[in-house]
C-alpha cells in the first residue's frame, strides 16, 4: 500500500501540500507575537492615518502576515485540484496541531528553568531567558483563540466562495475565483481576529477595531492581488508534474464530476 502511495503523483502532491500548509500556519502563529513596521521595510516613515476617529494609524503588522498569504494560495490550489473536502481536512488538521503546539509552548513555559540557563544570553542584552522565552511563546489566550477561530472561519468562507465562482466560470478565470475568494475571506479574517482578541480580550472600542482592521485588510488586499500570478505558476507546474490529462481528471473530481465529464472536454488547443 505504501509503495502505491509513493508511486501515485497526485497523492504525493497532496501530502506535500498538506505538510507545507500545516507547517506554514504553525510558523505564522509562532512568529505572530512580533510586530513590524511595513513602512520601515521600504525605508519610509510610518504613516499617520486617521480612520473612524482613530488617529496615528500606521502599517504596524504582525510577522504572521508574511506567511498567511501563502496559506490562502495553498487553499486555492488544493481547492482547484482536490476539492473542498480536502481543504477542510487540512484546515481542521492545522487548527488541531496549532492548538497542540500552543499547549506545548505553555507547558514549556511552566517547566522550572535551570538556574544557569537564565543568564546564558546576558552578553546579548537578555538578562532573563525565562522572561524572554515567555514573552515570545506565551501569547495571550484571547489572541490565540481569535487567531484560530478567524483562520478556520476564513478558510471555510474561502472554499465556499471559490467553488461558487468556479461553478459559474468553469475552468476559465482562475484569477477571479482565487483572488475573489481570498479577498472576501481575508476581510472576514481581519475583523474576527481583532474582535475576539482585542474587543473581547482587551476591551478595545469598535472604532479602534474597525480602524486597525481596515489597515490590516489594505495590506492583505494588495497581497492577494500581487500574488495572483503565483497561482498560475503553481498550476502549470502541477500540470507538468502529474500530466495534463491527470490534472484535468483531478479538477473534475474536485468539482464532483466523473469520467464521462472528462471524455466530453475538448482537447487543448
């Protein structure tokens, strides 16, 4: 059985996609405690926007946003070739394993540190390794819950919108269903995570939620558009890897269609 799995290219591809999807999500969650200035990345001064009566806004983003766009590209690729059930399976798996990872982080924080370890980085300006470790891995509970709920809900929205657009457009307009589903799902993601993590968890005002959420969504919107060509590149690579006919069958099966539908597809060109 294992031999057959290792010989089947679509199966090997799915295993690779699922592994990357889960690992990428876990890394994004783990590095999310660092906030960076997008303007400073490009050598510019921080912006000073005023939205919904909240001033002093800038593109201060969690480092997790560096990886989350890849997550939604993966969602669209898996959706295209394996269907919504596959997307839901890897999304549920990611949530379970991220939850497990955070439980292990908190366990590691709770374990009493060795005395010598506490001062091992004093020369680097870190006077207490336990405090540093806790600060990096000990994200607030509401932030973790908000992030996981937003991730799961946005994934389910993405897969639903993607397939509704595909049923209308067929095999055409990949950019429309991929970008359209991401733009809608990221809008929902942006406000869910802030509402749970900071409205419920830290009693932010709704004006602040909408202001910060809008700034975050502006970045996600631009990234969704900018990364659209990557979807075409990955799709072409998949078609070369599994073969053109196999890729067609995979796409039909992803839409819940069968062999008869495949035979009725006009030859390429």
